[in-house]
């Protein structure tokens, strides 16, 4: 059969820039997608099936939100998903906000609801992941790796010190898990924490727990960073005129990517940090950016030599293009076209796009009609100048 790798299904994260970077190792900003070899807007990009993925970072940086978006996308594609909650912190409102159908989501904690005296150890969880993949579950989220409790640790008292027991457990078992995930074409998302490495004098002093075997067997590692600056917060004005926090900007770095080349800044050679919004409330003030990204994904909005075009609208530069769409009241029209095209091609859109009702603005200016009117006015002015003062029967008053 040869050594050409099989091409499995991808599950979108709901962030097109991130999905594109995973597969192409670059950002889609000024790329002419018509000339990009292998790009097909009808084929979803995102997390690859048959692989294990890690999403790690500090608290409240959006790790669970990212995993929820993947689960929501998988459900829209008709797949079964499982969420293993080792932290007992599952938030239904956060799941629904990111497009998850919680009524059809399989859910498991580290104890048996029917038998409270029975606990699930790390070894049991890893075995159950294999069984879930074998039974046809497409996306399995382990939230989190750091909170797995090995059997020996569960049975020992707190006074007894056990060093690196979780790392040893994963070293013994994680390769088996990855094999089952690959064999049954599932996706395992491992949510993980950040821990300080004591005594480090050179290099990074932070890493995710679980040992070296976990990092070796993962195909994709997404490191999320927490933005603390005030301008990274997303506010809206409520009915009382007060500012209400509804989200924040987080960063995503591709620490490891076996699907494409490294995402690096060509000038500095450093890894690029992608900005993504994390929402706490169902308000999406940057819907124009989401619409633009989806329109680029579906090749509705095209770019050539930095000029963005859609229908008769041609503008130099992304920001200027988006602003022109807003100014002319054409955002809803573009959003509706994106939704229609995505439905025709069975492309999964971000949950913000799915929830938004794009109504045609009756005051929207049609670009072609507006340009035609302007041209007619210019022609009328020229005729007026030509015939003015002649006193003839064809003079324009």
C-alpha cells in the first residue's frame, strides 16, 4: 500500500486561523486560497482524527472553552463525544455557550453514580478511553491529565509520599491509549495544567505534568496563554450604561505539530502567538471578524496582492475591507451568504455564526448600484458643463 499517510477527518476548533495554521504552518491572512495547492473549502480543517492532542496552560485561559468548541463541531457532524471530568468542575453554561449539545454528550466522573464507594483510578480511566474509542466515540476529552489519581496513590494515606507516580502510570499505559485512538480514528483531547520546574536555571521553567511519554506520543500540543492587560478584556455596555465583562483575549502557541510545519515569525524565528477570544456570556461584539474569517475560509471573500474582494467590493487591506462592509451595512448580507454556503458544503461554522441571526439590512447599500449611481451623476455633470451657456434647445438647466 505504500507509506503515504491516510487522510482522516478533521474536527474544527471554530478558529479558522488556528485550524489553517495546524495544517499549513502559516496564517491565511494575505494568501490567495485559490492558488494554494490542496486547499478545499468543503473539507473541514481542525484537530486531526486518529491523534492525541494536548491543550495546556494556566487557569482561566480558555482550555475548556477550546475543547467545548471541538466537541460542539463534532456533534454537528453527527459524532458521539465523551467528556471525562477528573476535576468535578464541568460547567453546563460554558459548554452550551461554545456550541455543545449537553443532552447528547456522554459524561463521566471519577466515581460510579450507582456505587459511591467505587472509585475510578487513572489506570481505569485510560482503559475506559480505549473502550470508548473502540465503541465509536469520536472525540474524548480528558479534563484533566494533572488530576488523574493512580491506584497506588488512591489507596495510600496522605502521609505516604509517592514520587512521579502519575508519570510512571502514563509511561506504562499512554502508548496503548494512543494506539486505540489511532486504530478507531478517534480524537483524544488531553486538557492539562502548567507546573513550575524547580531548580531550572536555563530554558523554560514551566511545563505540563505527566512525564516525557505523554509529550512524545502527542501529535499536537497547544499552549494557551493568559492575557492580563486591560485591553485584552472584552466589555459591552449593559442597559444601565455600565461596562460588563463578557470575555477576554487569550493566546495560542503551537508547541508541537506533526500535521504541518512550525508556525514561526519569518523575521524573528520565534513561535507565533495567535489571539483568540474566550467568551463568558452569549455576546459576540467582534462578529464582523468572525464573519470575515468564515468568508475567507469558504473563499467567498478572496484576496490577491493584498486586495480583498467580494462581489463588486474591492478594498486594499483587511481592516479597511471589514470597515467598508460595516459602513455600507452589508455585514448581515455577507453573514447570510456564509451560512448558506456552509450549509450547502456541509462545513462547520463557529458557534457564534450558528447562533447569530443575520437579517438583511434594508438600508444596506448595494456596491454595484451605488457605483452606477455615482457614474451617472458624473456623466450628468459633464453633460451640464458641455451644454451650459449655449442657449440651445438641448441645454441642461
